[in-house]
C-alpha cells in the first residue's frame, strides 16, 4: 500500500486549510484576501535566480580569461613582430 503524498493538494486537508476554510465560511476573511496574501513566487524562483547568477559569474570569469589572453597576446606581439625579429637576427648575426 502506497503512502499518501503530503505534497498532493487532493490529499486529505490539513489543519491550516481547515482553519482557513472556517474563517472564509464565517466571513472573517474573504477568499480574495487569502488570494492576495499568497506569495506569487514559489521557492523554485530562488533556484532559477541562483542558476542565473551562477551563469553570469561563469560568463564574467570566461570574459576575464579572454581579456587576460588578449593582454598576453598584446605583450607578446612586440616581441614576435617581424621587424623586431629582423633586428634581433641582424644583431646576433654580426657576432
């Protein structure tokens, strides 16, 4: 025999639900008031935001690596430029 799923809304109502039903039936609160007080965002929205932040951080890290690579290429470009190599070769060939 399978146990009842506590997350299933069709399962037997809990004490909080029964109490709210009594409040609505007595006129103490209206269904509209209860609907307004519900949180529109579920807990999964936080996971979605966390995933978005992680993706953005990974993208920033990737861009920083690309910038560092470009800086290294710029620094090395002066050394491997053909005119520099020609000068280096001429200097060493006279030795």
